[in-house]
C-alpha cells in the first residue's frame, strides 16, 4: 500500500520510517545555484535508493528560449514513466543544498496534477545530520511506470499573462530574487539581462521563508503570507522559475490558494524588448 503524503513538506525522520516501502521514489533534484561560482570538491553522495531527477537536461524544454522551461504535458508524462513513476507512487524530492531546487520539482508535479509528493525539509544535509543511510550515486534502473498527467494549466503563467496582470489589483506578483536584484542595485547573474523588476510586483526573497536550510515553521509561514490571503491570484516569479517554487511551497504550507509560477520569470521579462521595468 502506498503511504499518503501528510503535507507538502516532510521530515527526514518521516522519510526514514518509509524508506523500504515499495512505492516510495526518492528524487535527487539537485541543481547548482546560478549565483554560486564556488567549486564543490566534496564527493557526491545521495540518499539510499534515490533517483537523479535531471531538471536541466531531461525535465526542461532544452529547445526553449529560456532556461528551465516546463516540458509539454505529454513529454513530462513520458519522461516520468521512463524513470519508473507510477500513479500510486509516493514521491519525496530533495536537494543537496537543503531546500533550493527540490520545490521546483514538487511544483512541476503539482502542475501535472500529481499530489502524492513532498519536499524533504532540510534535504541531504539534514539527512546526513541524522546519520541516515547514504550511498555513492547509483544508476538505479527502474521499470517503466504508468504515471498519467492531469494538467492544471492555471498553475503556469507566461509573459503575456503577467503583463495582463500588472494593473490588476486583485492579482499579486511576488518576486523571490534578492532585494539587490529586485531594485537593480546589483547585476543579474546572467549576461546581457536588464536589471529591475516587474511593475507593481513586490519582493519576498526566498531566503526569508527559510532558516538554516529548512523551511520556517508553519506559524511563521502563515504570518509571512497572511497579506496574500485576500488576493484573487498570486503569481510567483524569480530569476528562471526555480526559487519562485520555494515561495509556492511556503504559500501551500500557509494554505494560500490560487497560486501560480511565472515560468520564464525575470530571464524572460528582462530579455524581452518593450516590456515595462521598474527599479
């Protein structure tokens, strides 16, 4: 029997208790930070039995104009089946940085209509602290899965959607980038990208919903997102759609509904001519 995910965020202790469940699939969703130029010398490890979920090269549209573009639903379904995901799977996604890129994978499955998935709070660092089993990266070969997409298009926004929302007072656009990038006082990490932010958007750096590599408590998140409750729609944006999903996760924990992610985010907005920009 497949265990049901108790919440969008699960502890390493909870994961350890179901580690041998036959329907469990642990996804290593690690993606380097675009703003991190450091060289990681530590040998790569993974949670025992984990599968690598390749956001960049396998689960993004590599032919798209902008990085991390979501796959068309039929393509996502096929690739999820190829890594052994079934309709009755229980998915736990994590990354090596605590919580950075794993919420993007959680959000993608939400977009595709799959609910029995959670992010591992604290990721691999927290798993290691508890001395739970790790291994060298293994090329686990799963059987073909039967995963089916039930696409929920309202969770995904394109540039035109956002442009049409900037004057709508019932819609809130929330940017997860740093304050320096939001206000244009520090350069964008991607070359030839304009500085600034989408007009009428507000800034909530993703680090403000986290503490020491974990999400803040439910009570703290409810307090942070309290002002969003009366909005008809909340659109999260960031640099390229990765950290916007951290805010989407926090909003879900805080029981904020009608949430979406701007897939192209600032990379799309800031490199498209004739779009309004605020500083």
